[in-house]
C-alpha cells in the first residue's frame, strides 16, 4: 500500500475552507501566518510539519505571504528528523515554502544555540531591496521588522512583516519604533501593509498603531478581526493585517483538521484594493 505523504494530507483537508483565488487582478491577496518553526509537539510526540506547511502555503494562493517563526537552519532539529519520512529541508524554510515563481525575502531575528529564525515574505510579484530593523525590547526576546518593497500593478507597495513581543509594554514600544521606521523608510504617499503576529491578547494595540497612520483590516461590518489562535479552537485575534493607502474588501481564516495540525496559529487571508 502506498504511504500517503504529508503534502497529500494537507491538500485533502484544505478543502474545508474557501481559499479560492482573488476575484480580480485589482485585488492584492495577502496572507499572514506564524508557522511555529515548522515543528509541532514535544518529546516523542514531536512531528515535522514543514512539508504540510508547504502545501498549505500553496493552497492559500496569496500574492504576498507574511511569515513569522521561520527557521533559516537548526542543527538539532535537522538531526532529530533526518531519518523521518521526508526529513528536514536542505534549504531555509522560507525558500522551501515558496511556491514556484515566488520571490523570497528573509531576515533573522533570533540567533539561538542550534540555529536562527526570523520573518519572511513570499511574493508573487517582483521585490526591491530588503531591509531589516531590530526592535528587540530586551535581551530575552529578539524581534525585528522585515521591510520589502513589492512592485504590483505599476505601484510600489511596501510590506513589513512583524512579530511583536510577549509583554504589552514591549509591544507599545515596538509600535513606536515601527512608527519611526515607517517615517524614515517608507514614502508618505506609498501604499503600506504591516502584517504578522502582534501577540495582542487584550486588543489594545489598534490605537497606538493608528498613530502610525495605519488602519486594521477587519471583515466588513465588524469592529474586530477574525480569531486565529489557538489553531484548534481559535479565540484570539493575534494575527493581523494593518494597511495604509489600501482597503480590505474580504477576509477569511482557513479552518479544518489539517490547518489546526500544522501550527498553533491559523493563517489570516485578506483581499485588499487601492484606496480611491
């Protein structure tokens, strides 16, 4: 009997949610996803999910995929999974997850004993010079902003991938640094998307981020975003998309057993159009 691959499992379960492509070329389809370094579980129950995540990212069919907790390499995990069915990817996780034809931007946020991880952007459209800004608030949490200009439909859209800290005070200070980064590196009239895992359990960051000139992408008629965490029974809207010069016309969160298995977060999808 042929053994089913993790990729096949992800495809078959992705049908539990609508991830159909954007309905118009004028729409920019954006996804943000914390992939939990491509590994789930602990001890004997630890399992490699990066191969399923590859198929999941492809199923999203997003123009821009904002990724957090992406491994560049990890020697210990690579040894642990070297004899597993598929094994640890030879290249960095960002390159491994990118669908054919996508451009990849990655920068490291955290250096640990066995490896490095950070943020990544996968883009269907050409990208410009990649920038990185350290916003670590203390030595126990290494955090950064990944900045990537994207050339879309004759417009340069600036994409910033963010993963903020675990304490509210740290997040507020990181938003202040985000504001300074935008002022210094993003033209005032350029469309801007800031997306990622904001770790904002108490829904307290919208106002500080509004000071940056950004509005939060939310479903039509709703005041809050869609829950994405924890993936099995999502309650908290930790994963978010903020924007300037764009507006949100549709938003969804893929659901189903495969999505719940791959990471402790669910991906968030939004379709954006240029603000008239």
